[in-house]
C-alpha cells in the first residue's frame, strides 16, 4: 500500500462524473431528493425554541441572494465575495447563494483583528463583501478609513452588500512587521486585466501544457488563509475539484445517511467547516449550528449536542474535544447511550490511545477516526479508523496511531532532506494530486500533480505513516533531538492531568502547562521521570485554570508564551517588593479572583480578548459580570470562575456593567453604540437601545429615585432611559466626547466632559450649571452618601476639585500630574468621624486627602503610571498600575491622626 507515493485509484465512471460536479450542484441534487427534510437547525440554547430550515427553504433563500448578486455585481472573470457574519440559521443559504452566482466565498471573522482582515481583503483585492445586517455597525467601525464603500440592503435575506473601493494603501504595511514577498497587489490587478474570455480556449491551453489556471470561470469554491504561525499568512484559493473528492470520500467512510445530524464545530475561516457543511447538505442529512458563545460552555454544548439534538457525527480538533473535560466526555460524549456514531479528530496530533480509552465509556460504540491534512491542499489528505478491538482492549499498551490511507484523488509522499522517497524511516510529508491543487497567494497557474510541503514529519514503518510532529516542534535539547508533542502526550497520560500543553520558550526552556484534576498535579514533573528520558523532562511546570484556544479551536501557543512571560515577571517583582505591598499581574486576557487580605489567587479565567472594563457582582452575589474587547459580556461564577453564560454585542465592551438592586437586571454599554439590559438568570437580553451619539465607553449609572438609567456616549450625548423598558426619557448634548461616567444624587446628575467642564443636570434634563477646569475631564464625578452636598472630580489640569451641589468651588488641590481616575470617598478606618478622599494622578502618585479641607493626609508613589481608580475596603486601598501590577496598600493611623500608607 505504501511506497514512494500513495494513491487512491478507485474512481469508477459514475464517481468520475460526480467528481466533476460543483458543491452547489451536489447540494441541489440532494435537495431534489429530500426537499422537505430538515437541512439546518440553529439553536441558541435559551428560552427560544430551535429554528429549522428544510432543504427547499435553504435553496429558496439562496436563490433569492443569487439573483440579487447577479443583478448588482460585476461578475466577469474570477469572482470572489466576502462574507462577514456569525454562524446562524441563514449561513448555509448565504454560502450556497454565493456559489450559485457563480462566485467563491471568502469568510471574514467579525472577531478577528481588523488590521488582519483588512490585510487579507486588500491582498485579494476584494470588491464585494456581504455583511450580516446586525453586524453592519461593527463592520463600519472596525474597517473605517481603509476603503470607500457603498451599500445595498438585500430584503428578506438578512445581508447588506458592500461594494469596496480601496484607498491607496500598501498591503505590506497592513500587517505590522510583515513583509509580503509575493507582490500580490500588482498581481491582483493583473488578474483583473488578464481575464480570459474564451473559457474553452483557456481549458485547452491549460490541459495541453499540464497546469491549472485560477482564471478559469466557475473554478473556485472558497478562499481561506493559513494561520501564519510559521510566517506570513498565505491566501489559499480552493477550486471545487480540489474539495469535492474530500466530500465524497468522507461521506462513504462515515456512512452518512439522511438520518444523520452533523455538528458544525469549526469556524468558517477553518477549512474543516467546509467538510462539515457539505458532507451534511449533499447527503440529505441535517446540520446543527449553535452560537459561538455556546461552544465555550461545555455543559450547555454537550446538552445541546447529545440530549436535545442527538448529534451523530462530530468532526473536531482534539483540543475542542478536551474542552468538555474527561468526566463529561466519558459520561456524555462517549457514553454507552450517546447518539454519537462517528467522532473524527483532526487538525492537531491525535490523542494518545490510553487517553482515548480512558475517555470511552464501557459499551460505547462510537467509531473514531484520525484525520490529517493541510489548508494548502484543502481540506483532509488521509484518514484512519481506530479498530474497535484496540479501543476496547484491557491491555494497557499505547501504540502510536497511523495517519491512515490517502483520500480520494490524493497523493501522499514522504521525502528525506535530499528529496528522496522514504520507504522506511523518517521524513517530511508532501501532499498533492492531479486535481487536488489550491492556489497560494499570487499563483495564477499551478502545474498538475503539484506536491505541497507540509512541514510535518512522520515515521514510515510497515507501509504506515506515524506522525512525529511539525518541523517547528523538533528541538535539540541536551544533545538529543526531541519532539515536544511526545512530551505532551506523556503528560496527558498521567491521572492527575486534565489537559496540558508544552512550549519551547525562547528556545531555552521547555515549559509544561497543566490544567490539574487535583492537588497532586504539582508532582507531574516527578511522575514524568518514570515515563520519559532525562533530556525530555520539562524545565518548569505551570498550573493554569484552562488552556487558551485559537479561533480555529487549537491550543494558542503564543498566548501560552505570554502567560509564562507574565509568570516570570510576577516572580521577579515579588522578589523585589516587601512590607505590606501585595501585588498581582495586570490582567488583559485573564480575569482573576483574589483574596483581598492575602493577595492569593482564588481562581483565574482566560477570556477571549483584552479586558478594559471592571467587573460587577450580581444581585445574588453568585456571579460577576465583565465585558471584553471581543464583544462578549461574560457572566462568571464568583466561587470558581466557571462561565455561566455569555452575551454578545457587536463591538468591544469597555463599559463596566451595573446591576439593578431590585430586578437584578444588568446594564452595560458597547462600542457598537448600544446599551444592553441583560437578565443573567434567564440568560436573555431584555432590551437593547441605540444611543444615537457614538460608542458607549463609560459605565451607565442607575438612579433609584427617580428610576432612571443614565448613559454617556463618545458622541457627547447624555441620555436618561427607563431601565425596565429601554425607552428614552430625555437626552442632552454636551458637544464633546464623554469618557466620564454620570453620577447623581436625589436632585442632580453630573458628568465630566473632554471640553474641560463638569455639567450638572436636573433629573428632568435641564442643565443647572457647569463648572470649568483648565483641562479635559475624564474622571467621573464622585457623589457619595457620606457627603451628600459635595462633588469630587479630577482634571487633566492636575487638580482635584471639590464643589458643592450649586456648582461653587469649595477647594482644589494641585497634584503632580494629570488626574484621569475617579476619586473614592471613605471614612477613616479608626476615626469614623473623619471623611477621606483617595485619588491618583497619572504619574503613579496615590493621594489621601481630607474630604472637607483638601489637605494631604497621606501620599505614596507607585513605580508606574496610574489610570486606575482607587477603591478602599476597610483599611485596604487597592489600585492598578501600568507596571503590570495591582497594589493593595494598608491605610494606618499615625500618632498625630494623620493617615499614612505603609
């Protein structure tokens, strides 16, 4: 079976005819046979029932989109359309509608960094982008300034077509530090002008010369890009004739029937999603789609997949499967009663057999497959079914799992460093085939039978290939060659390890990250000495709450390196600081719960992106709510940090949430210009309101008497809203952006503005007074129940101000730098009669002032800039610093009753 080349040659006359079909033709064929069967199910897994489309409905909606695109777009030559959306019930129809034009679809992830998306769009010279209607604001804000655009709404389809005219931007400058050696911008324009109108003439030329041409009409199905983990990301254009053999062969191997339910586990930007989508919809089977947040919640996801919808086929990365956790995998995913008939794992190294055995429940009958492939020859190249006798064996041997046989039309070669074929031994995998060809970056023509280098190394033994690891994972350590995936598999096999990952940090240290099952995981390195040679033992063990993942569901190695770097910095700073200072790492992707008195971390949770908002506690105290740059609002359990539920906005959430003390509703703003009212107990959005005047950066403020919710926008608007219904009560424009959060008492509501003023309004919306400073006011006014007649705030003019509620200055104190943060009023811990004010200036100085007189009673200088607002609890003052740490300072009373910080 295995030689210098491996071929799959079982192509009959009928199969050869099907191989010449396009994806959309295969879907239409299935739809003609199963028109009234359920094709797609979308389940948000909340109080709303799942939504279903039949095959007839999928095709009907797709045809409506196709007709629109044919009428509004210039589709001569090679035609590609971007698709900017989240997964939903309409997704298959949108993709099918683009293919029917005919055109190739190019999925664009709304959560990807805009500069990365712009790089790929510009590199492809993309002229048309379909944007999901409720993502239009996010799209416009994220890509403002890169191109000129005109738009056309598509009635009843849920999309808006944007026609793009690119600004004169050098594609090489869009990725920071990236050097595009392909010269694609020029090539892209050449593709437009070199369009060959005579398709028959082009086919004749290409077949005679033995190459395939990207300019052939109707040849391309979709466009993706590689992850770029080993260099600059590559554009990959995939023809129908490259992916169709994959669909046909996997249908056969998995024995797909109209009674199957497949789950769409992969994001659109990851090419296995094409397999999930079209293996289902070309077979008369059903496809289950859930929102991205549900994929991050193992309990809800397992309930949706295996209880509510009885999914029968799951294709996923091993990391995606591990998210469920060993216990849930055994009790639900791979239990004896599971609905799952086929589990196909690919995209990463296959789990060790002893791990897989430990996951499978007794009497489980799920068929398990190992898939292997690369995006440059989309999607899969080989497949191996794990024999049932191997999985059910009680013998605790752990033989490696082969990559398996090549899929239909695929050629696989193993070569050594000289390029010679390897029949026995180690070498690098090359993948290709006569028709299994994709176009990379600026390639216009590619020779038939082109073989692509994979960067993956295997051992060939007894005509089977066994994966050794990526070229990047081969390291030289203590004079020995080592593959770090070998270390990871050994660690995964230990009973105290829930999940793990290994990195070669700065090519100096081998670091093992472990998600522990119990406290005994701290002995992992000692246990590994029983299983690994000395040169393979990691230098250091780092215990973490959960592994970070990429958008494609793989372990995020770059994020692990950041975590270890922060871990080193934490130890380095801990050794320098003494006394009562307690400090913690500055949080960007991590959210941590910390004991106030000891500074010890109680739990930590990795979220999807940077965190700039503060957390707030729920009414019951069992949850905390925090916003994130990825547009998600996370609700975490306060005792262990587990994700309870996730709400989605259309842009970054930098605003800190507030909670209604009676109803328990949560209110939070977003850069998508909306304010959201969320019921975290029913896990539903109660209402959302467009604020008309720009992004909502600051926190909303809830007034009980009167019952108003106050919201400030970067467009300069202050709005009063009914917190129960979301109806606007009044609005007033301050003319300049409002970064400050509104605060109020029984009479007035006050807000700071970048024009240097603090404005005071009545609760009915009339402006009562304004107080002018000599610099922008980002600080939120502090109006405390301790001092009902005073208002405190800072300004970039370096002063801290105290005014009465008539707008008259009572005192001002000059600090040593601009004041960005909000002051905090508190009683002296020992002298209840003394009211104090904590404040910070951006140069790192922490001030404690007498709230009545403005005199200094305490001062301390932190070793970095401070934009964080101080908070006092008992005798502790907590504040964040830009040296990447949070400080907890003791407030002590000296003999003369002056406050000092020690």
